[in-house]
């Protein structure tokens, strides 16, 4: 099994385990998102936000960057948190992602 396929399978498995969804845009941008409604482990949307804020990096870390890029979104580091609480969706993006791993993720679905 290729390294790209292993990383893709790990990413998809973690997303499914933690209840995240994902989109791949273009050749190098990965977007992950999670709805902040009530679930079995979070009593309030705020608790769901805190949980998502703790989970997202482990998902994005599965997909290496092979060219310059960045990570941005609605994490707790700034105004994005307010946007997430207002919209009910926690969303993070990563650019510069490995095209091989992203292609492998497309195939795992």
C-alpha cells in the first residue's frame, strides 16, 4: 500500500470516527467541517465547538503539505469562533496539501 493511500485511509477513518465531513477544492485545498448541534457527547453547541476545536488539527495533520500553504478557519484563535457559533458549523481549511494524498482521499470515499 502506498504512503498516500495509508494517510488517506487514516484521515477518512478519523473523520468518520469524530463525525467530520470534508471537501477537496482544486488540487491542493482540503476543507473539513462539523455541525455544532447537540450530539451524544456535547450538551450544548458551545461544548461541541470546544470539542471540534480540539479535534480538527489531528485530522489536518494526516494530510501533509508539499508546497507553501496555510491553515485557516473558525477555530478558537480569533473571530472565527464567533462565526462558527453563529452559523453552527466549525470549518477549517488547509492549502498546499499533497495532491497524491488528496487524490487518494477522493478514492477512499
